[in-house]
C-alpha cells in the first residue's frame, strides 16, 4: 500500500508544486453562488479556501444569496421579482436581503473559524474581515421598470481591501453597497466580484456556480471527452456572447461568461467558471494543469517559444523519464545548457510541457531534430505537432532543405507527418561519426517545402 501511495503521490506533488510557487502572494477574488451554500457546500469550500490561503494566496470572498432571499420573501408571502436579470428590490425584499446577508456572514465566519479539522492545520486561524468596502448607486428606472433599492457598484475601496489582505486576513464581501448618504443597495454577487477583481487587478476571478462551465460548440459534445472548454480565449468568448440572447438567469450560458469577459477586458488575466457540485472543484481548477471548469483568458496561456538558460531545469525534468526508459539518448545538464538556444519549448504557467532541439548541419543543408518530448499529462493534444512545425520553420529560416530524426520507438508518428525512412549512410558525415550502431536507431528524413 505504501509503495502504491508513494508512486501516485510523488508525481502528483511534483506537478502541483510549480502552481503553489506561482500563486504565492497573488490575489484571487472568489464569488460563491448562494446556491452553493444552500446545497451544503460551505464547509468543504471553506476548508479548500483556507488551504489555498495557507499557501500564500490573498483571497477576497464574495457570497451570493439569491435562494436565501427568495426563501425569506416566500416565507413573508411575497414573490421574488426580476427584470433584466436583476432583482427588483422593494422595501420587503431589502429587509429580506439584509437578514439573509447577516445570516450568511455568520455562517461563513463560523466555517472559517474551525480551521482544517483532523489535519495538522486544525488549530490554524483564518481571520475573516468584512467592511463597507463598496460604494453603490441606484440602478434607477430602466425601460420603465423601477428597481428601487437595487444598485450597481460605484466605487471599490482598493486601499482598504489591500491593507486588510496585507494583514493576512481574508476579505468577505456581501452583495451590498452603500451610498455616501448611507442608503443601502442590494447588488449582485457577480457584479461585486467582477468590480472588485477589476479594481484590484486580481490575478484570478473565480465563480463557483451551478453550471459546469462553457461549451462553445454544444453539438460536438457527443464526440468530445470533455464536456466543457477548459480554456476559452477572450476573442472567442466575446464572439460567443455576441451570438447569444441576453443572459438573465444563472443557468443561461452567458450569465457568468459576460462577467468573465468584462473582467478579462479590464485587466484580470484569468476568469474561471467552475461547478460547486464537484468536491474540491476550486483546488482542481487552480492546481491541476487543465482544470475542471472554463477559464477565460486574454491570450493563450501556452507559449511556444525558443528556450533560454532559465529553462534548462524544466527541460531536464521533462526528458528525464524518457531517458530512463530508453526512448531518448541521455543528455547531461552541461550539454543542454550549452545548447539551450537550440531548443523549442511549450510552456504553460512556468511549466514546460513539450520540447525539441534543432542541430543544423549547414554543409549538408539539413538539421537533426532531437529530444522531441511531450509530457504524458498533455499527450494527444497536438503539442508534438506544434513543436515540430516551429522546428521546421526554424530550419527553413536558415536555408535548410530537410530535417531528420533518429528514433527507436516512435517511427510511425514521424512517418504520419511526412518523414520517410532512409539508410543511416544518408546521414551527414559529422553525424554519421556519432551514430550508435548498437542502438540501431531508425533514420527518418522530411523534405522542407520552400
């Protein structure tokens, strides 16, 4: 049992550690739908957020309270009223919202006061601080509808929130704001979270919601293993929103997406929509490469580029398992440091997931592509082809006519991509002198189109 545990834990921890390092001292704004609390998820969410905070992340938590307010209204014999996706807050609804907010803040503070039961962090203290950090203004009358005590965010007290976070506390915000004259306004969790994330220029905006995420092409669902798009470029998300009808209900496709797009356009690099129904959803989204929900990003996070000396450690970590099993020829750190500029890599959030090196033989107008490696975590997603295309571009740019590879196990992958097998005698003289006849590597060549 111990050996099995070690076998699974060690690679898992190695894959998670770069994200723990990357997110230390970053700021996350987390919006939790009131439905999540109503579904009994508060305790597990509090434990996960406490754990994330313990790893150095600064957290602003914004709670929703739609179902709690509706429950209070119905108990008083009043039906909830909405228009344009916003609650119409009359005097009764305002009282119900204040009662619901007070109760939820009590429950949330109690949940964070328990630490992490049955763990070494059981006695840890998570200090939660609330305050009048939001200044609001009335929605007013829209299309003849008077929204009364419903409001919009006018200003966020950035300095106050920042000072509180720097003290090591978690900031807790209810969807309420106050005017300079002290008038209370009922806001939406989604708008508060988006406004705060934008004002703070937070590193992440995360919505824990009723929906699993976004799928750009629902009709493709049956033939795709993943039910949602885990990464959605901002331009694609904007086009999708433009093609959708107005989103007024939380279950509408564009309801949370519109806020993610707004945040990304305003400088928040990553906005996430994840399902609260999955245990540990926020941990899976933040610390696992592909996440569990949909992340809207202003640009593609995976960067295809040439390596530098700073990437040597990541390249070594990527290729080491393949050297051990004999797929690749072993290369020393000194050799990779010397040849770092020859490598093309794919990097995501500081982690290298694919690489290949190009060694030119100008006298023969060809080059060897060596150490083509793709992490097992992302195999089958096209990263190998992306690296191959970039290597081909680099070879063409220096006037070469072909590239070749030596392989013992992946011959068919290269043949599918336009390589043909040749006799080792074809190799340039300089490379032929280093050819290992005992290894019996297959030599494959691809002619480059001009």
